C-alpha cells in the first residue's frame, strides 16, 4: 500500500486515537493471568496488540469481543497451557520480550518467533538476566546459529522448569533504560522464589509497575529502582474491568502535524499522559508550540488521561537527549518531521536505542529527510536536523517501519507537490486509523493499494 499526500488547508477539529499499545499489551497479559473474567475496553486494534492476543489464545485463554469490549477468561498464574505450535509475535518486540519473562517461569516449553524485522532485533538484553535467575532460554546469533552467549536474536526457545526448580531472586542493574526489559523481568519475578530488585539509569515508562500495584502485587518503586518480593503476597489477582487510554505515541503524529501546518488547531481526546511518556509534550513546548492539557478521569488505575489541544505556532530548533529522550523514544520520528519545519538546528543525542527498532530509525529518518531536501547529519547516537527551508515533494519507502511511514506522511503535508510513501501498510501495526484521522482534520492524504 502507498500513501499519496499533498499540501492542504489548516488542520482543524477534535479526534481520538487508538488505545495505548503499550498499556494494551500489559492489560491483555494481566487479564490472562487473572482469576476469572476481565473486560478490557479501548484496545488499539493494531497488529502488535493482536499478536499478544493471539499468543494468550494459543495457550488456552478464551477471549471474545463485543463492540469495544474484549472479554478475557483469566486462568490464573499457573493456568496457561503449552501451545500446540510456535507462538508468532509478528512485528511486536513488546510481545516477545514480555512473553519471554512470563513464560520463563512455566512448566512447559515454547518457541517464540517473529517476522523478518523482529528477527533482527536484539534479545540478549532479556535472555541474559533471565538466565541469571535460572530460566532455560536461548536465542540465535546473527548468523542463525544457536548460541549460549553474546548477541542473541529471535527465535527464542524456552524450556520448562522441572519439578523442584523455580526461578531465583534477581538483583540487576540495567545498562540501558528499557520498559520492555524491566517488564520482562518483573513478570518473571511473579514466579520467582526470591525478590526481584531492578534499577535503570533513568526511569523508563512505568505502566507495568502501575498496573501490578493496582492489582495488589507487592511492588515498590523509588526513583529508577523497583522491588518485587513475592513472599509478601498470596499470589494472583481477581478479574478486573479497565479502559485503555488513547496512545500518546499515536497522538504524537497528530500533534506534530498540527504544529507543522500553519493555521492548525486540533484537540486529541482522552490521551494517556503518564509522566514517563510525556517527553514529546515537553519537547513541543521547548520548540515554541502551545500545548494545553485538560485532565480527564483515569481508565486503567494509576494512568492519568487528558484532552490535548495544540495550535500552530512557528517552531524553533532544540536539543533532545538524556532523560527527555527516554520519555519520548518512540516519538523521535515525529520530532524529526517537526524539526524539518523548525527554524535552526534540532539536535538528537543519546538515541542509540533507535538503531535497533523495527529498522535503524536514525539512518531511516536521515534518508527520509534527505529525500525532502532537509539537511541532516547522522551521528552515532542521533541526528542533527537543520530546518526552516522549503520542502520538495518526495517518493520514499517506509522500510517496514510504521513510525517512519507516518513521519514521511507528515512531511508530505508541508511539501510543495505530491509526496508518495511506499510500504505504508505497516502503519496498521500501531495506528490503523492514521489516514482517516488526518483526513477528518482536513489533510489531503489518500491510500492506494
């Protein structure tokens, strides 16, 4: 599928975005482990969440849909069953990493596979600490040979714990802040015989911690440290009913579009504004944008939501790095698009993690910017973008990365002439309603098979 995008009128109106993909993954898994029925509303409908949903179904968890509500018949912590075949995680690194932790404590074996893109994403960061706590888990080297150490990639093979075995307690200092690694180790900690104590350089997104605490799991946080001691706990939780807030990572592209197109005024309703995720809102303000928050009631316990209003103002370049980068790691492609229209230089540092996403997002965004005539300099850990000049129309390919595809489409909204984005079907991974949402605001954008 390709997108055809042209410069059009100012973007105006109120829209909603799909449910938060990160929270959705966790809600599905925690519902599967509950004692009894759970109801989860507002799931994104994107391919990544569907991969997690298919995974629990393969392990004997019954689910049904009625309108916006997903009903999950939880089987408890020890109720999952061995799947009849491999579990396909699709393009979802979150699905694979969270399942690796959850399944390391089971008494059945499983093999986790993914698509071509996921098969290139590093898994040693979860395999290493899981092995340290006694899990029987292995991956493959980049050459495809089985490996016991070094850089490991999917597929992942997990052997069962036998009678008399249990996962060990773990004290682990994470070298890189990562919500996926942290969540993987916390989920494995639910099955451990001792406590799990984790620390990271800065606080990554904390959805797992908030949701586990809401369910009564004895988990404690202090800054960038988290501690889970299952000995303080009877084990398990009852069914629940949760509403997933709108995905800030999807809303980021709507907010970015409004900040780029002159005269725009847009409101995105019901978005999750967890403080570990709001780096983009801070960055917008640093670049001179006006963003207002109107708080709403919480859906998932502990997860604040708000309506986000933005009005176009001329942007200026700014510096992104450190803790702020961690709080908006998935929104960097949207920032690159904004930087193309901002006066001066925007410098992105400390972003090595972007090189091991669905694609190398640093290299991919440098290539996209070059296609539109935007000067940029690729750094080992980021990118320097010099914006403010006119953009020429371009024909670019997504490289199979949903966020690269959406960022390219935003650039097409301000370029002179028609822009074509090839390989746009990957957008369904996270934001299946991207095109109709922008069109509802007045954007000139068409899908073409």
